[in-house]
């Protein structure tokens, strides 16, 4: 029986979503898989990734992709974030056809922000490099609220009417996404917009992973207020990369084995790569 590789179009999404639910993660419903690839930001995406079908039209595998056009310096670059990759065991020898199809599109930058252990060497052979993902684990604590220490809110109406310019656009692009959670830090005339996701470690959904920080210096100064806010909302620990937060946070320890993230593309330096417009904000697992 033949196996063909083709782009995932809108009409393919329901079947691909059902396939990923059955074969990759049953905790993510088919509807959630489908919503994840239907990104709200403006982008002329060529597809939602690629998939394998047999001669009878059955889905045998899929590799999702999340596209965005990002302004880096004075250039607009096409980013392709590689998302979930799943192929039925008996068809695994066709897996690399999916990766090849994605890379043959010649996007300016490819990111893989959650590569599994066996994907890492495949990416490495294709020229991907590792991002610095040194990560702190910081217990959230009920720090006292002191006069003049500023405020933290997750109220989306407050965030929307406060942010302007680029930050307002980022909020609009991410406000409706399943995994993106939003905070606004305010101290005097200073503000800092934060996006985080809830993550699992050893099956426990107890962690806030910091994905984006608009003002790292203010974030670090106000981290105790952030910590208190997260704890009050049922999140007992924070995972933070110094590359994202601009430095180490008080009271944390560096993980011995942080999760790897990878990038391919000479058009960007590591500091130009963030976690916005990616699977990390679109899909909660």
C-alpha cells in the first residue's frame, strides 16, 4: 500500500486532530488539537504542517507547523515552529519525509521548542542548534504586600486598555489562545507584560513556565509580587529561563536537566528567538 505526503489543509484538520488525540495525547481532545492549529494572528500560512495518508485515505502520521512573520531588526522573517510529530509505529520509516517536507519550504527560521529525546539527534543532523534553556525552579511564596511595591493583575480588560504599540499587538494575537496566560505588572509609571503557561512535571500541573517578559528588569524587581499572585491562583512553583527573564530570580535553583529547545537558521541570533507565536502558546497539554 502506498504512502503519500501532503500538506495539512483546513479540510484535513479534523482527521489529523482525531489522529493526534488517539495516537499522541488522549488528554488533548480532537477539538483542542483543531483549535490549536487555527492560529488567530495574521499570517499567510501555506499549510498547518504535513501528514501521511495511505491509498485508502487513512491518516498514518502528522507533523504540525505554526507559522508567523516576525520583525527582527529591520527585516521581516518567516518563522516556522515545528509542533507535534506523530507517526504510527509500522510507518515510522516514513517519518523523515514529513520533516523534509517542512524544511524544503525554506522558511527563514525553524524552531522546535519541545523536541522529544529521539527527535533531538534528527534535528542536530539537519543543522539545528540548541538554545540556552538553563531553567530555574522557584517556589512561589505568600510574600507580604508592601506599600509602593506595585501591583500584579491577570484582568484581561485592564491589560488590554493599558498596553500600547507592539505589546498591545502581542496581547491581541495571544489573548484567545488555550495555553497563553497573561499578567500585567505595574509600579508607578512602569509596566511589564508577561505571558506564561501552566506546565506539568512528572504528571503534576503545578508549574508556571514564563514564556515572555516585556521588561525583564522590572519583572525581576517585582518577582515576589508575581510569586504571591501565582500562588494565590493555585500555582505553587515557577519555571523561568534567565534568557527570558534577563537574569536569575531570587530563591530559585537551576535544574540539572532543563528541557531542550532548538533553532535552525542563520538569519537570527539566539536572543532573537522567543516562545511567542508557537505551539507553546497554542496548545495546553
